[in-house]
C-alpha cells in the first residue's frame, strides 16, 4: 500500500499523530567511483579546495536536517544524531555511510538516504574540475530499526 496517497489517489502527507514515539534509526550508503589519481589527491590532502571528506561530511549532515525541505511529503524531524562516514574503498571509490537517529513518530530512512546522496554530490562538485567522469552509484538503504515495520537489513551486494 502506498501510504502517501489518499483514497482518491492524491498525494498527501501521512498523518502520524496517533503513532507512538519510538526510537528510530536508519543507515544508508552511496559510492562515488573516480579515477585512481582523483582518489589519491583526496586521500593525500592535495586538493586545492581543501579537505574533501570534511566538506562532504558536513554537507551530508546539513542535508539530513533539510530533508523535509527537499522531499515534498517528508515530515520535518528533530534528528538527535546524524553521522556521515567516508572512506576510500579500493583505489577508485569512496564509500559514504550515513546514520540518522531520533525518538519520533516516523522513520528516518529519507534523511539517511539524503545525507549519503548529498555527501556524494559534494565530492563530485569539489572534484569535477579534475574528474568529470565520476559516477555516483549504489545509493541505498542498508538498515532501518524501529517503528511498526520493525527491523530491515538490506541484502549484501555482490
């Protein structure tokens, strides 16, 4: 059932008024593929714009807090924790993992996905002058805890 549609099929914001306040958490990831030389420049701190990972981390945190401004039917949430971690994976990839938490009446999946996505976009923005062929991929929900639907864990990708 699509919860964002009313009985006439029109988009609406889900009413969470009567839902219990529970602890909720979501983890999402994204990857940015790039030339090995681009990743080396980032890892060595040689980027002329500064610390790419630090800027992307802050962008992801800010994005999580602004998710309801970007996704029309998302509820504005009082997040209690947002963590964005970035790490080199192999010689041509950055893996981004975003974790969002709160005690509330609705989940934080969209906030985690938005944080991971915007962190990836920030890496692209900062590095596009040296590597326009970067690819943002594998944006997905890894885990969701709390709420009526319970615990979700994504299958491992091959």
